[in-house]
C-alpha cells in the first residue's frame, strides 16, 4: 500500500492483499472496500467509478457514483474518492496543489497512445488549473522489466520508450507517462516504481489474475 496524505488531498494505491474488483465476488469486494475506507478514516466515503474501456475519455464528476464509460475522472468536489481499478495498467493520480481540482487515470498502452494524459491536462487547464501546479503520482504497473509487447509498438510509440532484450520488445509505460507529463508542464512527479508482474505483491492480469484488481484513488479533503 502506498498512501500520500497531503494537506488538501489524499492519494492511495492499494496492493494485492485485497481484491477491490466488484466483478468476481461482490460480497468480498464490499467488505474489502470497507477496509479501505477504515484505512482512510472515512467510513462514509462515497466512490466515483467508471466502466473502464481503454480509451482517452475523461469524465467530470459532480457527484459520487457511477460515471459511465471512460478511463479518467476529474472533479472539483471534496469527499468523493475518484477510483480506478488496475492490474498491470498504470494508474495516475493528479492534484492541483491547493486541491482545487483532482483527477485519476487508468492508463494502459491504449489510453496512453490515444492521449489520455494530454486530454486530462487540457481539461484541467480549462478549469483554470496551471499544469505547473499539478503533482502527479504514478502507481504500480507492469514495468519495462516484464512488459513484453509486439514489434507493432514501434509504430505506436517513439523507440526510446521500447527496450530490446534478447530479441524481445518491452514497453516502458512509466517513462512514457513521465515524459508526457513533463512535456505538458507538470513538474512534480512521484513514482512508486513497482512492477506488478515481478514484485509478487500485486494483482497482475498478465500473470493470470483475470478478476482481481488493486485500486488507485484520490480524494480532495474538505477544507
Ligand atoms: Zn517486472
């Protein structure tokens, strides 16, 4: 578990010790979400969540609950946990320093290729947020150590984000995400730098955990 308790907001990346997916066992998921809320000292916390579709779609949440299909949520509201579920994809939490706006992204290679980060920063800018005042938090994901991809990726991403080892190609999602954030003017970036495939402490889709997910979430504190 990684938790960042800031004055204006809180970021949490859970690990493979609790399954937070609603798909496999609803009862277990409800129990596990209760544990997360207790950990945050927010027993009555409401969640905002999506049907994740590997797109670049960002939804503006004005209240908690189901936000429809998409892969990113942004909000100006306090006390709503913006949630994505992941198992190898890269979760990114974003926060303006005063907590004016926050966001959460589910970034597999498809959303990254489709410009989900660009789309999100643009939307935040339209809400009056300066990119230089945004802090980004990168959670656990498939690392370049393990994330083998096809040669096709050379047609999708610049070659400096693809590593070649023993005739195989590996995509560096973190490096690409950090490069994109920096290019857009985000200066503060925290990276837990953990690989979900080889760390042994996280759910990994590639390793066969089809219905298990860890969560990334961000909550704006009530001030
Ligand atoms: Zn690895």
